[in-house]
C-alpha cells in the first residue's frame, strides 16, 4: 500500500509511480522470505491494541505470508508499533517498526525488514471487510512488505461501482504485464534512469506516454479479470475494498474484534492519514485455535 503522492499531471504521475517501484526492485534484492521454522498451524494471533483486542486467523493457502507473520507475531515484533495509516471505509495499516518511538511530526510508512515476500494471490481470498492483507510498494512482482499489513474496514458496493473496481483492477494488471515483458525492459530502464537524474522532463513524459500506450493495447488485448459473482454479493452486502483484488496478497481475517477495527477506522487523522492520537499495538501472542 504505497503512499505515492497524487500529481495533477497524470502522465508524470504514471512515470513517477513506475520509477518508484522499479527503483525498489533494482536496489533491494530480497533475502529468503521463508522462515526457518514454521509455527504450529493450530494457532491464531491475539493482538491487544490501545482500542481493544483483535483476534486474527491466518490462511494456510498463503503459507509464505502465514509463516512470516506468525513468526513476527510470535516474537512480539509488533509490540508498541502504531497504526500509522487509517482511512475510514477503506483500511487500517500498521507494521512500520520506526513508528515505535516516533513523534507526531514524523512521516511513517517506509519502515520494514530487509526482505520481501513473494505474492500469493489466491482467487478464493479477496478483499472483503475484515480481511488481513500485506502492504507493498509498486514493485512489478507484487511482492509484499515483510512487516506492514492492513485490515480492511471497507464499504459496500453497487453493481456500477463494482464495474469501476474491475476497470481499475484490469488497468493495474495490464500495466504490470507491460512492465514485466522482456521487450520493454530497455524502455522502462531508460525511463528510470532519466527520472533518477532529475532532468529532461520532456523525455520522461514522452517515454511514459509510450508505456501508457502499450498498457492501453495490453488492456484491450486482455485477458480481463471479472469479479466472481459470490465475491460481488459479499461486496454489495458486507463490504470491502474490491479494487485491491489481484494486486495485494490477502492472507488472513479478523475472527474476533471487528468492533475494534471500526473504532480505529473512525479516528481523526492528519493529511497523511496518520491518527492525531496514537493508536498502538500493545502486545501480540499466539493462542490456540478454538
């Protein structure tokens, strides 16, 4: 869940976003994201926050994420970490280790451990209200942050807003296919180089425009993702964040304490969506499943 600033110039925004995730991929070679010892799969996570207790169940269908996060929760890595990004009707985000000792003026959201987790995009796991998912930057592999996660607060959808969500999903998927094609490697690398030098804005706009045209062609060619009917019904009745499907790994869900998530989601925030009053994870532990 990157926090790339919004630019009124859409061409420049596309170039900026593309360069950010490419720079990450080229400069941060991931270490082995698999934990050496997987915790017992009969355990849930109890997270005590300053607003109350949330119990999370991680999915076996996403073993890389499950094992990584069970290890971190079990080691109490998250004790004292803040919910640094909160958007009502969308999600609450935590996991930046630099937030433990931060002050109100600090910009949060960039802290992490020095590895990523390969994407585990399971079709049956989607962004319904209450799910736990992994944050990430805009890297083309859609690899997840090692520590940052979010819980979907969500909103309900109509058929028309689900169509808009599908359009957004398919645009992202087309962009991703273009960037990952070998024949586009030189063009993408040139864009990255120009942007890092901070010069030749006309060339940046020209090349990003070429990539945008390739993305439009890719989008028209397909394949096109369609939100399954069962998921659509959940989004229309229970709610969620449908536009994130197929782009972020969903790896668990809240089984107790959704009222706590609601209470966090409605907090007043600053311009960067950080709560004005700190909301902290006080402690975490693994508990036996009931």
